[in-house]
């Protein structure tokens, strides 16, 4: 509750995206009112109809729209971005305009509109490739791509705005996996599961690269906890959030275990040797957050959704693939 005893209003940018489509129903279920700003590129039907939900179809880069829609909200969860390296590389100017140029105006307008808390979804890719076994928040950031570079630069911007009246917190999530009403089938765990079920075989490119993973249920539960925590517990914090650091070939083994041991796994060489792994010990120690859903759980959830017919045309519908949708819409 806010000071007037009213329901808190949470403003979610990108709330109709992969994570948002799971987060928003949880927020509504927890008694929050929710305002979603999204372009709805991947469909308008991914969010539930609910009296406590207001959807705003618009662009994060539209400062006038932000000034109109941010007043009266208590907290911002900022998910909106061009959300992976290939999509970013499709149009680097677009990527910069959304992922970096629009960020500081959003933070300023939020603060000036009376928002009290700002939760930022950064990325564990900001570390680049590290040799250390445990990649902790104390290590230097060495982003390898424009996508991760702008994520890191936004963290620096946000840190400047942390004050007693405006609480900021940054999460560096691992790659999220599992089922969502706005599903992405261009993420490692989700790709391999899709191929196992719908192609009858798994193709692994390389296989030795590590990928940190986090189940979408844990990711969204964490956002709810960050809204409910006292200011002093989260103010100015930057935390990794992940669960399993698995090699890509190990993810393929998990998929086979769930989908069927007779699925062949084919390995092909790759020139993409990006290998990320993170430690999530700090968020456990300081905030008591420990992920509880495994990669196997994500594969099982996806398998059930495929078999129940909840993911129509998974190999051909461009909605499941960010880069294909952006190309088709000529989004800019």
C-alpha cells in the first residue's frame, strides 16, 4: 500500500514481453494495480483482461507520453528493450535509441512524477567472457556487444539517481527460460526443447559454451519481492540472479531426459564461443533470494505446453522469434 492506503500502482515497461506476460498477472494477483507501456509488437492478447490493468500502446522513446502516464505510479519495473544481441545487431541505431538514449529521460521523468522505486532489468552479459569460476558483482564489466555495453551504461546512469526518496535497484539476470503466454523460442533452453519436440532432433552448435539460466517463474517472483522489500534493503543494490550455469550440451542432455532419450543430438562447429556463467551467492546472502525452479522444470513446462497445443506453429510463426518479427514489421 502507498501512503494514502490506496493500492500501489506499478508501471511496467515492456509488460507485454516474454517476462512481462508472466509478471503482470502475478502483480495483479498480489493486489497491485498495473500500468503497462508496450508497443505490442508480438500481439495484443498476451495479457489478461483485468479491472486493475491499464495498457498503454506506445513507445518508450516518447517523453510526452511518459510525462502523461507516469504520474500516479509508485514503482517502475523497466523491462523494455531490444532484447538480445542478434536483434540489436539488426539495427544498432534503433537498439541504442531504445536501450540507452531513452533510459535517462525515463528515469528522470519517473523521479519527477513522484515514483518512489525503480527496478532495472540489466543483463548478466555485461561481464563479457570471464575465466573466473564464480563471476561475482565485484568483477569488472567487459561487455562484448553493443547490447551488453548499453545495459552496463544504463546501470551507471541509474546509480546517479539513487536518493532516499527514489530507491533504485539493478538485477543482472541470467538467460530466462520456460513457458510464457508471449513465448520466445530464440533462447537456448527454449530452442532446444522446441527442436526436440517439433523436429525430432537437437542440433547443438559448439556445446562447451556455458549459459547461465533462470526460470521465468523465479525471475518474476524476484520482481515481486523487490517491490515489497524495505527501501534500505535494496537501495542502490546491483545483484546477479541465476540458477544453473550449464554447458549448451548439458542443456541438450536435460532436454533429452525430459522429452525422450531416443532424440538424436547432432553437434556442429560454431564461431560463437561466448561463454557466460555467474554467481548468485550475493543476492542469496544479502536478500535471501535463491532460485527454486530448475532448467529441467522449464523444459517440462514447455513440453507440456507444446503437447497441450498452447504453442501453435512453433517452427513457422514469427511471433516467437524477436529478430524475425522485427524484420517483418520493419520496426525502427
